[in-house]
């Protein structure tokens, strides 16, 4: 396809209210979707999505990636989500857009699927993973808890053995530590798209906002006054990629490189 065909619709404004049981942040989901679409099409010779398809950790209500599947011929996605409400909504979204033949979402833990025979057939994972840092998982939506620093899930993804990850990295979830681990495991940052976001309902929860303030003061990330930056990056172990953009990525996330 022509890489200029990158139109992704911004979902209707959510107002950032918390709707029971599924992730709802229109701007963040649209940035994730747009970035996945652009990076997959731009790096189609590096990332074998046309022959293998891709797996998704945490599809949510699927509004983000269902539009991408509809826009990108030949893209197939197998998603998982641990939230039953999300999976129910995802299936409705997918049916509504008529892409059931190329996008399915199963209920369960992504890492259980990754360890299965089906998981071993795919080398690319896309994810806007849970990344809310908090002392414990007793937060507005517990499924979004990313551990103390917020990067537990992306660290697990890096260690799961996939060659290509298109993953959202927020500035306040210790991205420097994440990228250090990625480098040790042989990943390079092929490219990324970064966007500033206001704190949404999940990061604004007082317990979370206070924790973010503590972590960033200790040098484990960056957050501004009620805002942060999210980058969706292509981390790859492909030898075809000769340029590592980790330094540029850290700078885009407002961190010293
Ligand atoms: C930040 S939301 C992203 C949703 C959607 N991809 C989007 O961008 O709109 C993260 C999703 O990951 C799901 N999740 C959390 N832990 C998971 C796990 N271990 N396996 C699969 N999904 C998980 C959550 O239920 C949630 O729907």
C-alpha cells in the first residue's frame, strides 16, 4: 500500500470519564493506532506482518486497531485482553467495522498465549500496554497497573522473545530503564512517534499522580504540570535496521540521553 494512506479516525471524544470496566482515552488510542499504522507500513520490509500477522497485548475495546486493520490490506491481528468487558466490546467493534476475518480478540493473559504454540508463530507484537505506575494495583482500573515504575508489562514483553515490538512508552514510566533493558536484549529503536498528552482519568487519580510525582522527582521519568509524553516506538532485533534512535527517543520523552 502507499504509505501516504495513513488516515486513522479519532474516536468520538470520550471526555476522559471512566466507563466501567474498559480503557477509555480517545486521544491516546488514536495516537497508538496512527503510529502502529505508519510504522508497520513504513517498515514493511523489516517487520514481517504481511506473512505472519501480528499479536496485540491488550486490545481494549478494539476501536484503535480495528480502524487500522480496515485501512491496511493484508494486516491480520490476534489480540488478547484480560478484561471480559473489553473483549465483549472489542468483538462488537470488530463486527461493526466488518473486519472479523482479519482481527480477533481472545479473553486471557497475553503471556499465556505468547507461550503457546500459536504464540511461537508470530514475531511482532503491538501494544499500548498497561503502564500506570502505583504502589499497588488498587487503582481506578486495576488492569492498567504497570507495577511500581509502570514498566512491568513492557519489560515482560521485551523478555518474551519477540523480534519486533511496536509499543507505547510513556515518559513517566521509567522509559530510560526500559530502553536500557531493550538495548541489553539486542533491540534497537528503529523509529517512533511522540505526542504530548494531558493526564487522563487514570493518571490523575490522586494515589497515582502522587506516585508519578515521587518517581519523576527521583529521576525515573518525566511529567510536566498535568501532562506527559507518550511515544509509540518500533523496537526491533532485525539486523536490517542500522540506525538506533534511542537517544532521540529519550529526548522526545524529555529525558537526558
Ligand atoms: C492501555 S489499555 C489499551 C487498550 C487499547 N489497545 C487502546 O489503546 O485503546 C491496556 C489494555 O491491556 C489489558 N491488559 C492488561 N494486562 C493484560 C494481560 N496480561 N494480557 C492481556 N491484556 C492485558 C487491559 O485490560 C487493557 O484493556
